[in-house]
C-alpha cells in the first residue's frame, strides 16, 4: 500500500500538469471538431433523405394518376345496315368497314342517352357529344366486331376510353376556363361529362390498359400503354441473363483461379476495370456498328438490345464475381486440395458454392443497371414507334419492340400533358421492377449464404 492511498492526499501539481478528468484547451478543440463533423454528417444524410423523398413524391404525385382512367359505358347497337349489308357475316366484307363507319354507332348511342331528361346540354349535338370518347373508341369497337361477328344486329354494352381532355378534366389538367381556349374540348362537353358521371355512365377506374396496351399516337394519349415496352424489356433481360451470367462467371473463375499471373492477365484485368467505367452510349455505338451494320440484325429488336446490354453488363458481373471468389478464405482451397481434390474440384465443389451469394447479387445488380439504360438503346433504333406486340420467343427476339426507359424518353418528348403524366407512371413501373430485382438479390444472398 502506497503513501498516497494511506494518507489520501493528492500529489502536488505543477503549473504545466494536466488531468484526464479535466479537459484542456486542445482536448476541447478536438471534441468540438468531432461534434461538428458528426453534425455535418447528420445534415448531409438529412438533405439526401429529403431530396430522395422530394424526388419520389414528385414522381408518385405526377404519375399515380396514370393508373386511373375515365371510362364511358354505352349501349351500342351494331347496326347490320352499316356493318354487314349483305347479312353474310363474311369477315372479309366486314373488315372493309373502316373505323369511320363505327363512329356513327357511337353517336347513335349518345342519342339514346339524350332521351334521359337529366342528360343533355343545350347546343351540343350527339356528334359533338361522341367526341367525349377517345379516338381509339371506334377502333376498339371494330376489333370487337371482327372478333365477334355474330354480335352484329345486337345491342352490346361497351366500355370506351374517355378522351384525353375529359380524363384530364377529372385529374385537374383541364378546367372550364381552359376549355374555352382549347379546340379539342368545349365547356359544354365538360358539362355533359359531369352529367354522365352523376348518372353512372362515366366512371374513374383503375387503368389496366396502361400496363397492357401498346403505345398510341400523339392524338390518343389516353390509349397509350406500356405493354410492348414491358415485353421488350423482358426479352432483353432474358438475352442478357443467358449470355452475361455464364460468360461473366466463366471468365471470372478462369482469371481468378486458373490464369497465370503475368502481364497479359494484368492487361486484361485493367481493361475490364476500364470497360466498367465506359459511358453506356459508347456500347450503343459499338452495337450499331457490329450487330446492325456488320451482322445485319434488325433495328429496334430485343436481340440487338440484349447483346448491347450484355457487353455493358459483363464488366460489372466479372468484377463482382471476382470479388466474391476472393472473399472465400484460402484455407477452403487448401483443405480441398489437401484431401486429394483436383484444382477444378476444389473450385466448383467448394469455392464456387461459397461465392454464389455474391455472384448472384452482382448479376442481379448488373441486370437492374441494364434495365434502366436508355442511351445505347436509342442508338440501335428502339426509340421507334411500335404498335404491334412482339411474337413469342424465339421469333419475338427479332421483332421490333420498345423498352421501358426508352418509352419514358419518348413520352417526355410529346407535347400533350397526358404523355408527361404517363411518363411519370412509366417511371413508377420501372422503379417497381428495380425494387423487385434488388429484393430478389437480397433474398438470394441470404438463401445461399454460408458461414465458415
């Protein structure tokens, strides 16, 4: 026991002595700097979160309305005198009736509605009232008749898309004041729309056609959909998955496990890292030169888009796969070789299963990156207006198609505000796909993750 403990007296302090219990000036300065740094970090995170919520809020606010659409339900009499004068039900003769021949049937259906004393606006004829229906309406009615020729002569209840202006009226884009200056809609038509809504003839419903229809012309924004773009993106992802995954994993296994360490492999590794940083539009130029101009593959086809995106995704998959292989402890390889396994058996039976979570995660992240690319697809012609759905594989890989990011770009170039709304809705669909793919990556990582 020391004298200090027995006496309880503290040792004398000099003028320059310090205590751990008392902060000096330098300590206070360091602690203040650390507190400021933490505050800066919290502020930066808060700004990033606010910016993210502002972006997501803007997209959801502008695009959520694209999933709702105004529909008009009418009882349409399929007049044989206009559709099948001979009464033979010959499809070739019925098909000769253009969409202009179906417009009077819709106008006649409105005349029937005008018999209701609560429906009708003074000075608005049935012909002008029929303009509440989308220009796609006669075409839809024609397709229905061609698919069901036996219904000619009957009265069918048909659900038509309302025109873009009427739909915009219930979404806040069109008002009575703006309608006075708009040649595509009149205040009388908006008044009639209100009457039809009160009578239950016009209703706002979930717009499944936004996800299933093809693109539409600039005069029919209400009929535009993402069906062709979704199918085209799906076809491209199949091509990328079938090519990039086996090629990327095989190249990574060779470079990491079997290739000799010399200047040749060093050059290959440096170029792979450089390719991962190359702008995506460069891959579009490469695809245009090789796959279209040289190989003669069709423009705007999923096979070309898939090949271009494969070239762009390969460096990402290779880098992620090599990182996963390096993360496996060397003792796993040594133990396998020590019990008599060959080099290939050690890699494929022990190393590769342990690296599988990282490989799958890197692959899905690469696919998600490819799904959102626009620039390379613009150069290979996927910005073209495509109305027809591609066929089933394998023929569908060579049919013209669109892609989700290109469809967003295409709609933002059109003047009608309804297309801007649909562009935001397409962004929501694209984000949902990306969230699903990232969720799958997390699930696969946890499913195949192993401890050692």
